[in-house]
C-alpha cells in the first residue's frame, strides 16, 4: 500500500471518532492492510504537522489521541 492510500485510510478511520495511534493501526490491520509501522507513524506525524489531524493528551489514560481538526 502506498503513502497516499495509508493517509486516506487514516483519515477515514478518524472521521468515525477520536483514536489513539494503536487503535488506528489496529483498524488498518483489521481492514487487511499491510502497514510498515515506521511509515505509518511518519504519515500520522505529517498529518499533524499539516494541520489536518490534531493530537491531544488524555491525562487519565496517559495516552495521546488523534482527531480530525475542525475549522472554526
């Protein structure tokens, strides 16, 4: 699977709700997608840098969650 396909799948998964990176990865695997972990992390980081996806902490769970960034 190429970078653009992984990127689109990540955006599709996040359109359903906020997720941790592990949850996103698990959903990709459930879809039957072979994903290189380093490539996945790089694409997710790029989405955050581009302002398409927002990363925020959930202190009670000690995890970072990702969500689609909303326009105000």
